């Protein structure tokens, strides 16, 4: 069984140390996620891919309590369980929208330290495990 990312180019899956892949404008230094070919800040077209920080702080969050519409949601609505979703502010200055491993609002607080992990999203028909990224509170 292999782990495969839910989409190409979003993140790397090194064991224990996954990283999101972003882009940095070589003209003004603006960092974006996901990778963009053009800079949203200065409209320059010179960007380079960079690994993003694995840690950040929870900027805001909510709890998704019902299945999103299908499509675009690819999961099984029958087996849906609530999950947290939020924005995590990375040291590089950008905010990344992501699933959270924690779905109990009592365990979440704005400003808390978070780190990037991989989560199983679903089993592919060929037996591979499709993974997506999420942030979890740093113990
Ligand atoms: Zn720029």
C-alpha cells in the first residue's frame, strides 16, 4: 500500500515531516499557497517553488458539522464525521486554509501552535491510501 497525495504539487509526504509546497515571488518576496505562476502582490511572473514552514499559529477556525456538497466533496457522506477547518498563519507570513485534526472546539484556541501532518482521506480502489494535509495542535 502506498500513500499518494490527494492532488499533485500541494505537499510533500516525507515520513514524519510533510511540507506544503508554496511559491515565492523573486521580485517582491510574496509567498503564496498553493503555487502560483504569477505574483498576486506585484503581478510579477517570476516565482519559485519553496517548502513552507511545518508550523504556524491558528488564526481562526470553525467546525464543519455536515458533509459538504457532492461534488466537490469526494468523501462518503454516509460516513462523514465533523472536522475542524481553519486558517494557520505560517512564519513566512501567509495564512493557509486547512483541515484540522481536532474537531472539539474546546481543544482549539486562536493563536495556538499548530503543525502539519498527513491524514488519510480515503482508500483508492487499487489499495493505495489517499492522504491530505491537516494541522494539529502542538502538544
Ligand atoms: Zn511579487
